[in-house]
């Protein structure tokens, strides 16, 4: 009987440890579709980005969205789409250390995203969008290269 109690206790301890480690993901590297990339939130003032990262390396008008600008930070492997009111309306991530709560990110196989988010909408060669989850990606060769 003691061996059974010990085995049950070990099993429950393992489950608790795995649950706690999954919940303890660092919000500074967490990707949440339609909400945030690391510490940066959609809808926030671009001033927050400037305070944290400084001036962008480039500040170019967006080709597909008049009035918006794409502000790039190659050193940080990030880009921010900013509207005329200076609000962050899109975040592009190419860093491998930022992940979703399920551990998906740049470098993950595209099929892993599809297992979690569904088939997705093809947006061109090597591009998928999961609009109901607020996430899109590029995946040349089957491996995720960019998340936005």
C-alpha cells in the first residue's frame, strides 16, 4: 500500500510541476496572437517601444497600408506597424526565443501551428494566416520564419 501511495504522490507531483512550469512562461518572451509580442501590446502607443528600444533603424511608409509606417529594429529582430495616431497596429517577430504559450515560434514547423490553430488561410506562397487567433506567419520550406 505504501508503494502505491508513493507512486501516486510522485505522479501528482510531476503533473503539478509540469503545469506550473507551463503557466510560468515569461511574459517578456510570450507571443499572444492579436494581443502582444513579448512586452509589446497591440493598440499601445509607439512611445512605449521608443522608451524600451530607442529609435528604429528604419522608418518606412507601409506599401499596403496608406498612412502607416513600418519601423524596424533588426538588432532586436522586431518590426512595428504604426498608424498615423502613433499606435502599434502590428508586430513582426523573427526572433527564435519568443514563443506562444504552447511553445511555438520562429523555427517551429508550420504543421505544429496547424495542429494548434487549424488549417489556416493561405495568403500567398509560404504564408498562412489564422485570423481567428490573430496570428500570421511565413514558412519557406515548412519552417516558420516570421510571425506577425
